[in-house]
C-alpha cells in the first residue's frame, strides 16, 4: 500500500444524473500504472466500450495527475487528460502543466473521471472535496482567457485554477483542445469530448497537503534529479532562455523542418526570423509550471502591424512549425497572433496549422477555389487568411466547417484523391519533424497509440545525437524498432505516468530516468520498484493502450505514414533525397512488433500480456 | 481629528529619484476635502504649477479613494485619479470603481501621489506598506488584460489588484485612460500622464482593516442609505439588470441621443438593437465593484461574425453612444468589440468614438480622403474601419496618429475650419447627451472644470424628470445656472469626494445625499458636518478646481460649447428645433457665475474664496 504522494481518491462525476462519487485509488492500480497516462488508459480500457461514440455520453474524460504533483519534486505539476479521441477513434491522451494539476491534488484527488452528458452548459467547481455543478450558460461562447477570469470573479476567488474549452470545443471541432491558464492539453480533440458533455470548465481549489513516505529518502532522490538538471549542458543555459523555440536552428540544420504542407524542403529560409530573431525581439519573459525551476515557457509579444501588442505564451516550436513553416508563413507576429488566437478559441495549434496548410496546398493546386473559400486567398504564406481561418474553424463558419475536424475528415469530405496530401497518422496531424530525415520519429508516429504524436516516443537520439541507449543513424531504418520501443516505454514510464516533464528526460535524465523514478516512487509513495519495473510500467501502459485500439478495430494497416512521406524524397537540405520507403516502414514495423512481443499483425501476444499482468486483456482480445 | 475610515497616510512616490515617502493626511485636508476628487484637486492646486507640461515630469498623478472605501458601506469602492490633463490643460479628473481602490486602503493609504518620471519602464508594487519599483520592460506594449495577468503571475499572487495603461498611454495618446480589471479611469488622457512617467502599472495588495469611529452610528447611517436604495423605483428593478444601457430608450425618446457626429437627429433608428435587443441577446452576467449589492456592470458577448465570442464589460451607455450612435454604427457586436478593444488598448471610449465620428464626418465631406486614410473607408457606420482605427490610434499608426490626441488637436492639425465640427469643450469630447435638448447638461459641459464631462454635474432633473431641488423644463435656459451649481456641488460633495457611486445619487439619494454623507462621515470618521457643510465641501472643491484652471489661463471664453450645438437646431425627434443659442449660453453663464459668487469673467471673487476658507487662493489669483 502506498504511503504518500497519492491522495488515494478518485473523483467520479456523472453529468447525466449529476452524481458525485469518491472512489479509492486501488493500490494495484497505483503500483501497476503509477498515475497520469497510466491511470487514464487503465480507466479508458476498463470503462469505455469498443465502438463508443467519442462525442457521445458513453465516452469518458479523465484528468489524472501523478504521485509527485504537489510535492517538492520539481517539474511534476502535470496531468494527463484521456478519453477516446474524436479525431482518431483511438486512445486520446494529452498532457499539460501549469497549476491546475497540483490544485486538483490539493483539492483531494489523484484523478477525475467525467461521465455522461449534462443537459445544459455546466461547469464543475471542486473545492477541497466539495463538488458543485454550476451553470455555464453565460460562459458558453467565451474564449478561454475570459472564461477563466469570469469564473474566478464569479467564485470570488482569484486563486481558483481552471481547465476549460473555447468555442472550438463547444462546436465539437475534432481538433479542439482543453486550456488551463494559457496551456493546452492540446491534441486528439479532447476539447470536443468536453464540449460534447456540455462541460465548459472545471474549476479547482484545494488546500490539503500531501503525505510523503520517507522525507529523508526524498531529499536524496530529489538531489539526484536536480544535480542531473544542473549538469545538463542545455537545460538552464539554453532551454530556460529559449524554450522549445530553441530547436528551430537544429531542425533546419538537419533539414527536417517541414514546410508548405511537407511539399517543399526541410529547411525554412526565414528560420532566423522564427527562431533567434523572434526570441531576441519578441521575448517578454517566461512562465513556470508549479514548482518548476526552469520556466521554459516563453512569453512573446507581437511588434508589427496589425498584430502589435498581442501576447502569446509560446509559440512553442510546434506552433512555429504549424503556423510558420508548414503554412509557409514567415511573418513572426502573425505566428504569435495565431498561437494566441488558437489558445483563445481552444484549437490545437498543430492540428489547426497543419489542416490550414493542407487547405493551402489544395488551393494552390486548384482543388479548392475562391468559390469554396468565399473569396479568401489561401496561398501558402498568407498570414491574414490563416488568422481568419482559425476563427472560422472554431465557429464552423463557411469553409471553416470543412477544416474544423482536421485534415483526415477534410480529405474524406473533398475526395478527389486529396487524402494523400493530408498529413496525419490515424487522423492526428503530424508534428514538426519531417520524419523522412528522422526515421525513428517516423516509426513512432506510425505506432504511437495516439497517432502521429511526437510526445509518446520522442527520439532525442536523432535530434540531439544522444547515444542512449545506443547511437543511431537517423537515415537508417534498421534498429529503429528496438529504439522506438525503448523511447516509448521509458517516456511513458518516467514522464507520462508520473506526470514528470518530458524535457527533463531529453535534456537531463535520459539514461538515469528509470532509476530516478524508482527512487522517487519509493521515497514519496513507499512503493518498491527496480528501474526495470519502472520501464515495465511503461510497457504495460503501451500494451494496454494498444489493446484498446485493437479492440476498436485498428490493425497493422493503420500503423502507417502519409503517402507523401513514403513517395516523395526531400528535395533539398541536409536530408535531401531521404524518404521512408514502404520497405523501410515494413522493416521497422516488423522489428518493432517483434521487440514488443506482438504478432506480425501488430496484436500483442498472450505471452506478452500475461508477462505484463494483463491476462484479462488477452482474454478480451482472444489473443493467442 | 478623524477617528476612522482614513488610513491617515498619503504615499508619495517620486519616479525620478525613486524615493518613497509616507506623509500624514492632515486633519484639515480630510475635513475640508473629504477624499477622492477633493484630495486630487487640493494636491494638484498646491503642487502642480501653472504651465506645467501635462506629459512632463512636473505633472503629478494622484490616486485617492474615499473615507468609506473598504468599510461596510456599499458602493464606496471607488477612487479619483487626478492630474493636469494633457487633453484639456485643465484639471484632469476621472473616477473608477472595481477593487483597486479598496485594496489601496487595505495596503495602508488614502492617496498615492506619483511624481517625476522613471528612467525606464517601471511598475510600482505596494504590499501592506512596502513599496517596490519593478521593471516594466517586458510589460511595455501589452494590452491591459494581459498586463494585469502577467503581473499577478510575476508577483505570484493572484489577489493583487492592478491599475495599468495600455499601448495608448505608452504612446502618449491624449485620450488614453487607466484601466483596472476591465474598468477605466477613462477621461482626460490621464493614461498619457502615466505613460509619460514611464509607469506601466501600479499593483496593490493589502490586508489591513479600517477603524470605524462609531459602529452603532454606522449601522444607522448605512440603514438610511440601503433603505433609500431599496425604495428606489429603478435601482434594483431595472438598473441592476440593464446597467447604464438601460437609458438608451429614454434618451431616444427625449430626442437627445447624438448621432453621426451630432449632424443628424437626436434619435437613432436602430435604438432597439443597441438597447433592449443587446441586453436580451448579448448579456452574459454582471460584475460588481467591491461591496456593491447592485452590480450594474453588464457583461456582453458578441454573437456574430467576425466578432463572435468577444466579451466586454459594458458597453456602458456612453460607449453605445460613442461606438454606436455618434459613429452611425448599428452593428451591435462591433460595438461590443470596440468597447473591449478600447479597454485593451487603454483608450477612453467616449473620446475615441467621438474622434472617429469627427473623422467620419470629415471623410463624408471630402476633407479627409482615401489618400489620407490609406484606403480606409471612413463613411459613417463602417464598423470594420472603426475597429481598425482604434488600433491605429493606440499605436499612432498612419492616420491613427492624427486621431490619437482627440478631436481638438485633430482639428488644429487639419485646419480648414474643421474646428466647428469637432465636438468637444476645452478639448474633452462630448458624452452621449445632445445638450441642445437638455440645457442644464449644456451648461454643465460648458462650466465643468474638466471640460465636457457629464459626470461632474449630471442633471437627472432633465433626463428622469426628478423635481429635486426643483422641477425644470429641459428646453429652457432660465434657472439652469442655479441648478447646475447645485448639481455640481452636491455631486462633488456626495460622490466624487467620498468616492461614492454617482448612480446612488441619481437613483436613490438625490434629496437626502448631503445629510446621508454627513451621517456617514460622523459614524466612520467622527468628523462633524451639517448637510450644508457637506455641500460646502463640494463648492470648495469646485472653486479650487476653477482656480487651478484660471491660473492656467482659462477664461470665460473657454466656457463654451461646440459651434454646431449653438448654430444648428436638432432636425427631428422630440427635441426638434432645439439648440443652445449664444444668447442662451450667455444667460446661463451669467446666472451660473452669479450663483457661484464669481465675477462675470468667471473668476471666483475674493469674498467667495474667503467664505470657503480659500483666502490663499484669492491671493494667488489676485482676486478682487
């Protein structure tokens, strides 16, 4: 039994019948899944039946922080948000930081499970174990910043922390996100799940303290971690000052910064504008998640007409890509403005930008015309149009309705073979890595249980040349199956489940993360793990998530990449001539499945599931 | 000596040499001026020399709340902000509510005097008597809502209350305001004074309690007041639900709602849109100042393209006029959007709208052309242009620079006799009362020490037909001198000085306000007044403010109205055929000066000044 860290309570809220239930966090769930993504996937697998409509009352929306959130362990104020994704129909999972996750713990809960559908727009108010349903009639339609401020005023408590949706989530855009402060649980359309439940916001305030199993041990484990952080060659010296935008240069140098819907080179001529220039002339400070000594989140202010004075927390590297490179936009300030607008409207910046880029390519090719766009000029690089489209998407207005559900749905609506230009995997738009020049990233996109998701199995080996667990050649397919399994399992086990910041893994802890997580778990919760046990938790979660998807009908055919990446080699730059051929993909998948102990159709074997304590899953799926 | 209410301390901050000084509030100042506007004008008169540059380091910026702010007296969480106005070169004074005024008291101060000019962008952080200067380098350029949030994050205290300027104040727009929460100390360009001092914001947090001289007496005096409030035929039944927008209908029925820069009728065809329709379809709640049981401040959300989702606190009646009627705009949602944008940019909504309306008339008349506007179409009613102009004004971009200092400066720059179409008095743009059909309002505009300012001597007698102190005919000039003196002195004494909400006077307390203020003063501070003494305080303040203006060179010639209102009778509606002729104005001024005990050039007589205890002022002005 755990002795600290966890509150030990799960809050279950049914919006249909307005019931509230506190349930114990079962010790076995804690031990086997740690928290965060682990809890989300465990509850999703157990409670959301195959075929459930992602935007119907049978889907659930789960918010789960980790055992370290709210302790003195830095960089742990994060939470996972889970549900069946309306965008992919697979597991939907997104992580976010800020202060909400910790506040949820202080209010008494390790996780929150939202069920059913409210009859009317509603928000939930959780204060130290007391839960109230409140009308969101007046909040419906509000942008996310205003929504949060109005709720604070209404509750007469400026210290309330709020997660909410914008108009995009209300209008069931499948690329809608959930916003807390100016942070997003961005991807997979979980904002639409929240919207479909008529749930505008969750407000939380708590004052409880968390027990710690062994304070002395915690000091030691914490020291291990902070020492590694201090020893990082980039974390404080570079990353704290630049945030994720700091990798722009590296990405362009590698020739894998996607431009113009992946149709052009992997370099971006105005890279200096979006990278160092932006940082130098637009940076106005930074924000930190609760308890984070790094503060990677950079605040930027637009300086030129007509965007001057617009503030954004970000744009992160991914938004520089999605509102910059991939749309061909090189106007710094429009990227800042688009980033803010997407947050205000509650649209995932990656999916929104990539879908706009897709529309731009169709426009350039004459497949979409000004007749379709009601006169809007959708040429690559048109930043005014980009801003207008974001609003139209969130409100499903005019052509915005066509883009509002992401690129896959859009291609299906248009037909005419446009699917091959839609840059997604399983429906989830590609992040800012042109995987033609980074094959482990490609394999991760193809196999991540959430679709094209860099965060589920990021390969720092390819981007930063880190030779852990071994050195790799980013252009070579061989060996990427094993690497991807390692990246996915370690990341899941040491970041997504304990809800630790992923940047720590990449920049400070990469080799020592499992051991450090084991030490922290022992110190905080009293639960015993070896570092292998920790990695096994990651493997368990990845297998259970895979099982969820298999149960939903996903097969090996879905573990693929956009056709363009397999057919068109990169035209220029440091990855010139590279692509992931169908043979590459086959080779990588075969190796990956073998490493995972899955059969060659991508279904976990009974043996593997039993090894992971998931025999019941093997039964469910009738695994051999 | 006062025994409660006041903190007894004035905080003097010099930005040039970064010195901080606490000074006692002198008992005579408290007794003679009560607080708020009284304190502002007393300090301005004593400390800002004639001819001081309003945007130079010799001007001062004073924030003063009242003795009741922070007590249990409702509707008293207000403060006056004072400085020499860059817009008028006369006394600049603006009142605002919210929570900042009370927080300033809780932090230990009755008033704050800001002097000098910081070398670099700065903000001031006042916490329970501790004062710090902090860099505002990163805040410079931010809109007002973001600015407040970023400061809260930076100070790691979400309960901080902040008054700040937007880009307009930074760029020294003479119509820039100061914003706290979404409230404005709007008029007379005090935002530019703050900007000229390189002062972006003042953040305040306090926890002290205020002493009360006689709690039992306070209960009684408070009861008097709340009973009058409950007995009001409109306060809770109507005003709490509609706010100031509720008077739209009345104003149109009286035919005094100004349209198209006062060139058209005093009715507005789409009045229902801006009035009841807006309230019915756009209202999403209300906000209250600290301790206010009414909550007149209505939140509105825009619903239609391209403004949908934009929230505004307001638009108040005045902004419905300035962004609606006077510009000829009838698009509800654009008015909401303009109101919000002006608040974010830190532009006074009245002056901004009226200046835009002036530009529109010049455009319609061909005096401004698309060459001047770089292609913008400035026809009356063009709401897209209105929104674009606001941004351009705040950033002094293109033609925005021409509009950024209000209509008087704009007419001076353009020349060509355009001054006669510029709707201001002493440089301050006219509020939403076409005084051709409300002559006491006209006289108040002409004589208010701040220029065309409805708040300094509002005449509810003309608008609501209230026969206190006597019934009046709004079309008649006779008797308006005496009435205006009464309105100005009573309002100053019972609202502006004790910083009580003016709406209470108009809707609940009109006849009993002086007695009630006397009772409250006795109970809270222990200071003794008769109701005549209270009115005398108002008279003292009005005379001292007049003396300030006389010292600056203002004469009877400046107590005038825009030529149009004296030359062009209203063309239609319930005030058809009305204007304030030059003869009317002369008659009213003569009567007013006589009632005030001023000579017929508008200079206070020595006798009057001595009567008010202002002998030294008589000496200063060499009065006879």
